C-alpha cells in the first residue's frame, strides 16, 4: 500500500506536464521504461496525456496505462481522481479496467479511508452510485468525521432533484459533526443552498445568516468572498419566494459587493438571483450587479462575457445567465480563460 499521499508535492509536476511541449515527452517516456517507479516523470506524463485524451485516441491509451499504474502503486496520491479520470464515452474498455483495479485496490487496502475517498472522488463523475456507496462505507468506518458526510452531500447535490433532501441531510450531518467553527464556516453557504433547493426556506435563511455572521472573523480567509456572495444570493432568493422584491434587490447588491474569492474569480458566481430578478423586470438592479462583478471577475474573456450580458440586457434581449454569457465562438488566445 502506498504512503505517497502528498498531493502538494506531486501537483506542480502534473501542471508542468500539462503545459509541456511535445518535444519533452519522448524523454519522459524513456525514463518510465527504464524506471517505472519514476513518479516525477509519471506525474508529468499524467498531466500531458490528461490534456489530450479528448482529442487523441493514442493519448487516451497512454493516460489509461499511467492511471492504472498509479491506482496499483500510489492510489492515495490525491491526483488520480482529478487528472487520471478516463472518460468512458471515449474508451469504455480502459474505464472498465480502471474500475476493476480500483475495486481490487480497495479490497487490498483493508478499508483504507484514504483509498476509499480517492476512489469515490474518481467515480463521482461517471458512476455516482458507486461513489455514493464508497462514501457511505467511509462514514461507517469513521462516523465522527465531518469530511465524508460533506463529500457525500456534494455528490448528491449533483444528482436528480429527488435527491435534494438526501443531499441536505448529508450536509446537515457534516455540519453537526464538525466541532471547529471555522470548518463549519466552509460548509454553511452550501447548507443554505441545499436547504433552499429542498424547499426548506427558513433553514436556508438561518444557515445563510450564520455564514454571513462568521465572514471576516477568521483573519484573512479565502472563503469570505464566497460567504458574502453566496449567502446574500440565498437570502435574496428566499425574499423573492415571499414576494419581497425590494429585499431581494438589496441582497443582490450585497452579493455584488463581495470582494471575490479563488472560486468566484476563476469560475464566476452563480447567477440564479440575478436571473430571477431579471425575469421580474428588475433590469437596472441586475445590470448594477453585473457591473460590480467586474472587480473580481474581469480577466481575459470573462470581461467580454460580462460586457456581452450587460449589452444584451440593455438591448432588451434575454441573456444566458446559466452559462454566464460565455461566447463559445471564442477562438482563444493568450488572454483567453474560458473553462
């Protein structure tokens, strides 16, 4: 069983491989032939072939070989589930083989929580039933930990609407198990959203208000911008449910006043509240909100996306809030940062 679980040591190698020129790859391949345990070369190749698997069948096979070796030898490295996921729609046989190796590794590891967690994350995209089973197994093995209930909640939140209450119950369980207030803080905006989706509006408001009360109380914390934006968004949506448009507009403005966060800056904010207020005819409030987002979500093409959405609203058109106004006709370039 591997004890190579230092993801922060390996991640830079994967990123280096992801952007490596083709000319570097032959030498890395030779290193693996000479020494299969050369994990520095292997992680670079993991990044390189992960980038190519959707456009190159040979790269998919290379990725599968690297991934299966890592499952067998370093299953707890913390990177296979992010970079080594073989797309079953591209190569079903290789995906099935990776699944067989994961299940064998779980059995051989004597219920190692680290291995179970990595395997569950690997399957969370393509076999949610298996991932759910694995997270429940982790909860059985470590019932006092909040981590596995939180991961289960996040998995279930991606499922069908009829799993909304299951996702909420799992997140409630996670928050109730977590003794540290600063760690609860990272879960409360998600708890608020899950409660809203499940139709528990009082619980959604309570969780959002608690999250806001903790913002900026733990020193400089990366989650503060999320707390401000996401909690106000939920409070605004709850206000709309009760017909209080003025309160919803106030919360939209407060959400736009977020200082940003790693998540908001990279992927942009969810815009359900803005979309709902737009549908209610509150276009000026929505435009002001989108203008406010430019302070943390304005690099590269994202700036163009925001400007596109604002222009569409002012022309009386209906913008695509769900895709954050992205122009998928973009041909990329040095400053392109579309997902």
